[in-house]
């Protein structure tokens, strides 16, 4: 079993005053006990804005988090989900990072650990999402 980790969960670990810190810490520990933890370059980019250098990002990322490239089938799915988003009235002019994250987890059969499940559940209804109640 593998769990894809959304950036908001990792950012919770790095922020001392995050209201989601306890959920994220416990959920991440449980996911690690059950199998692999995975991120992609989108998540890496999103968490990197809080740090001065790649060396610091690499030092604070849990060693158990594996890095994967975005699969082409996930990029294709992200594009299709973006079209649906536009049909529903979305105004962004390019696919949202969440679409690449959700598509990556979906095409690989991973669970997704996030604190912000609404968009994922809306656009990836078959994706198993782990989120606060």
C-alpha cells in the first residue's frame, strides 16, 4: 500500500502553530506504518516556498518519503479533470496543482492523505482520500 502525501500535510509538520498539525502528524505516522509514502515535484515545489534552499527542504522531509516523477497517464488525467473544472465554471487558465496530485495518486492506485479533501473528492470520486472528518 502506498499513500500520496499532499503538501498541506507536510507543511503542517513544519509550522509550529498549524491547526492541522496533530491530524497530519498522526495520519502520516499511520500511513508510514501501512506502506510507502510518496510525493511528486508538484508537492516538492509547494513545500519549498517555506525554505531558503533545496538542502533545507531535503533535510526536513521525512526520510521515508519517496519522490516520484509525474506519470504521463496522470498528466493526461489532470488535463481531463481540468476540462471538467472549466465546464463547472472554474476560472483558472491552467490545470491546478491539485489536479496533478490527485491524478498521480489515482493512476497509481495510491491513497491520498490531505487536509483539504473537497476538490479531490469532487474530481476524483474513486480515489481513497484520508482527511479529517
